């Protein structure tokens, strides 16, 4: 796709400072951008990178305009504007509507208009696929599942029985929605599987990364609210609820029956225990372990930052001694208090 800067500015609500007739066909980094490309500056700390840029234009804030030697597209939020411009320049490629001859689609299914079902898909009984959906190669959609309008399953995605997807849901390859939750009852050392009879409900405008797994509820439903964005390799256990517009980075996991609030940011490799509540607007930095509910918004962290190995071993040894040291400190405090009392 190709747009003039004037067209881009009108589309994203920006202002052109320079030649608005310049045509833009792609995006690149400040250092590598060439004529016909646009770049962006979202952090003022890196404005020196613009000094020698060959880009035709730069997306930036008004405050950084003086650092830009070429035409500028001025906006209030350069990173969000970059995302909008990228969506215009690189539109999603859609397949022509139809059902591939190798796909197996049960006769009871309700398939909407302009739906594409790719090679080797298997669509079970009474599945509803609403208008404009794209079901990529190798997808499995089991009986009674519902897929909302304009949703895209890129390929090799499994939507298990009775699960519900809202509108404009995007799911990347290898993801599984509605796998059994990990429910096992112990009977004198023998594990008895507990049937998982709930569903997964995915609301509108959710994105689910590659190889992410969302378990169905054990009795009630697992729910992912609107606008949630999930990275690759995430596990969401049975009966979890993820609040609207929360984002989660890769390799994070949420144990069963935990509720995550709205507008939360969960870093990579975060582990959240079960039956907890995380408030709205909470940020959990990477590798944080959450063992109790977080009742107030804010930024929370745990874990040990990287340090030289020898120093880490010393600190680890001290960590194992903390309980003993705490007891000894209490004894010393009592002795000091006793001695101070005698001195008086």
C-alpha cells in the first residue's frame, strides 16, 4: 500500500510539518529507513538516532520536532500512531471466501457470509461461524462452538466443544481454547479425573498468541473479557477471569479460579497462584510470583535480579539463614532493652 503523508495524517489525526505530498510505502527504523519510508520516535531519549536518518518522514511529538531533519508527522502518542500507520501500510491479507475441498464441515453447521475455511479443517456438529471469519489450515472446531464475526484463526488452532468466541478475535497458530482444566481428586493415592463441564468465553477484540492454552471451566466458565491481548506460550487455567484490556507477556501462567482485573499489565514468566484476586490497573513485572491477592493498583515485583555468580551464591546462603538471624536479633533486642533499662 502507498499513502501520502496528508492521507496518513488525516487517518490518524496527526499534523504534517513539511511536505505533505510525500508518498510513504513502508516503515523502518531510524537508522535503516530510506526514501519512501517512515520511521517513528516514541522515546525522547533516542532522538539522536534521527540525526542521520534517510527516512522521508518521522512520527514524533511536537517537543521532539527540533531533533528531526526531515518532514515530521506530529502526534500526541507516537507509538500508537506508528501502530495505526503500520496497519494502514500492511493490511491483513484475506483469503477469498469458500470452503477448501479437503475441509470436513458437518452439515449441521451454520456458516455465515464471506467465510473462508482452509485446507484440512475439521468443523464439528452445530458449530456457528459468523460472517467474515477466516479459519486457517488445520483448525479444529468441535461441536456447538461459536465463532463471532470477522474472527481469524490463523492455522492449527483448536476450539473445543461449546466454547464461544466474540467478534474480531485473532488467534495465532497452535493455540488451544477449551482444553480440560487440571482437575484431579485423590482417593488414597489414586487420582480420579474430574470432568470439566464449563466453557471458555472469549469476548470481542481479543488476541491470543501462538501455543497459548486456555482451559475450560470445571463447572462455571473461564472468561477472557474484551480487548485482552495474550502473548505466546501463556497458560490460563480453569475458571480464571481476565479483565478487559489486560495484556500478558509470554510464559506467564494463572492458576485456577483467579480473577485478574481490568487494564492490568503482566510481564513475562509471571506466576499467579489460584483463588486470588488482582485489582484493576496492576502491573506485575517479569518473573513476579503472586501468592496472595493484590488489592490495590500499582506496580509489583519479586524475584532476584541478575548479579555476579559469586555474589549470588553468598546472598543465597544468607537467604537460607534469615529465619535463624531473625530469632537471634529478637534475643539481642531483648538483651539491649534489658541493659538500657538497668542503665536508667
